[in-house]
C-alpha cells in the first residue's frame, strides 16, 4: 500500500507530495516551536542578556551540526532511490549502514562542539558580557547532539519510504517534554540558559529512542535489526560522498552566517536580542518551505530509481509552485504580525523592551518579505540532490552565497555601516544561488530526456 501511494508512477503527484509534505511540515514547525519556546522562556524570565547569549550560538550550532548531519541527506537519497527501484537488498544495506554511521558522526559532532565552543564564539565576536552564558549553553547543548543526529538519520530513512507521520508523532511527544522541562528548569528552578540546554538535550534523547524503536518495528525492507548494523563499504562511501558535500554546503552557508552574526554582534546586545527574536520568525518560514526541499530529494530520488525522468521534472515544477505560493503567504503574514510576534520574546517590563522590538523590526523588514526566494533556492538544490549530484550544489553555494556575502561584508556593509545593510546580503545571495541552480537543472533535464529516449 505504501509503495502504491508514494512511488507508483500512476499515482497523481500533487496529492502524493501533499500527503508527504504536510506531516513533515508540521514536524518541522513543531520542532521549531519547541525550540522557540526556549528563547521565549529565556527572554521573558531570564532577561534580554540571556536571550542574546542563546541567539549568539545559533549560527555556530548550525555550522557544526550541518557538517555531520549532512550525511543524512545522502542516506535519504540512497534509500529513496532503492525504494523507487524496488531494491529491497540495497535498502536493507542502506538502513543498517546509516544507523551505525549516525552514531559515529553524532559522537564526532559532540566532541567538536565541546572543544570548539569558546573559539567559535570568539570568532563570531560574541560580546564579553554574554560570552560565559553562551559557552555554558553551547557545551550542554552539544552533549545532546549525538541523539539529534540519530533522530535526523532515522527520520530521513522513514521519509524515503513515505513515512512522515511517525516523525511528527515523535516530535509532539519529545517537544512537549522540552517545554515542560523548560518551565521547570528556568521558571521554577532558575538555571537560566543551562536549564534550557538541559531540556533540549533530554528531549533530543527521547526523540532518538522513539525513531529507533519505529525502525526496529517497521514492516518491510526498511526494518532495522540492531544485531545486523554494520558499515557496508559501498554504501558508506556513497553516503559520505553525497552527504558531506551537502554538509559542506551547509557549513559554507553557516560560516557566512557566522561572519554576518559577528557584524550584527558589533552593534551590542540589544541589537543581538532583536535580531535573535526576528530570526525566530524567519525560522518558521524557512522550516515550512524547507519541507519542499525534502520532498524534492525524496520524490526525485524515487523517480530516478524508477528510471522516470519526466516524473522528476514534474516533481520539480510542483514543489517550486508550492514553495512560491506558501512562501508569499507566510512572508505577508510575517509583515502584518511582526510587532506582536517579536513581543513574545521579551518581557514588556524589560528596560530594553522598546529598543529590542525596534531592532527586530529592522531585520523583519529587510529579510522576511523575500524569504520565499530562499525557499526557491532550496527547492532547486533539493532537486539536484535527488538527481544524485554531490558537488554542483556545493560549488553553487560557494559562488552564489558565501563568496557574495564575504564580499558584501567588506564592501557594502563597510561603506554603509548600518545593520540593515548587512541583512540585505541574504536576499541578494538567495536570488543569485537560485539562478545558478536553474542553469544546472536545465542542463540535467535535457541530458535525462536524451538518455530516456535512447533507451526506448
């Protein structure tokens, strides 16, 4: 039944993509909502300095996790391809290789995070008045990273065979635990940022356990048998090749974001807090649109596994249309409700309340209205990943995003000198990267059509 719903060439694509995407979108939004609860609780009960401390770690956390967690993209692509080709033996090897690889990479990410917390925060120019809190939060957070990587690998494997419901269920359970622990460890037991980090790590551990149990009880070739976990040479090589290129792409984005964060940090803790609150709003839009990035990888990989390039083209067009429509609606809502949304992050009695809100509005106005362009960029990138490309998206990111942002930081920002001028580097880089992705995709479309005609 699952194969007919997700992978059948006769099944209408739009309903299949929506059935896949809606639970996945809700999962991402819930995960982000629970993470946002961290910032809201810290900002309202511990003050804007603690909110700034947590916000200053965002780019660094994303940098390290993306590097090691990028291999889950490779696992998702390979599992989707095996599933589309009905290669049960290949899918079995992919699942068991990915399970062990996730544990190894999660532990490596944890060690790197613990060792590099202080140097990375100094590189990001975190102000001295929030540096101790930032370091404390970051180190506790990274203790839970192995569980996070395991969960992301497990959910990637489930997505590849069309199961997005159970990851949603697991996120509801673990997220509820996260909020409860936040209230206990910040409001009742005033542990400040340490309480938030502990709550996050514990909830990540629960989600990892739940997704592992789901894989172990799954009926079909995606079932995980713990005694048969091993690193298959061919599978490991492909996952690392595909995944680390995706991870490197994320690292390049993150490195440029850390550089931008250092420019924002130079304006002080009030602007940092406002930027952190505004980025919380942006993250909801990004998470919703990122669903179609995941959908593009999965359905494109299945189509290529089934030797159906025309279906892959339709997958891209549908995901692009959904990204554009939803993105424009969400960006409009962010503009309309920016003031009350920003107000969630800071207690109205905070002496810096008005200044933090004003700083947040500047970022919302500069970024949120154009985030749908960023969504188009990621959907195109996901299609390239689904086609099996490893380096093209990475090279494109290097040129279209990172290089441009570095140049922007030391030219436009230095010349204008306002925080708003730094924010504008985001939409410009999104548009440039998307256009380069389109050039690669058009080249692939022509090649695949020629190959498909030749085989008939």
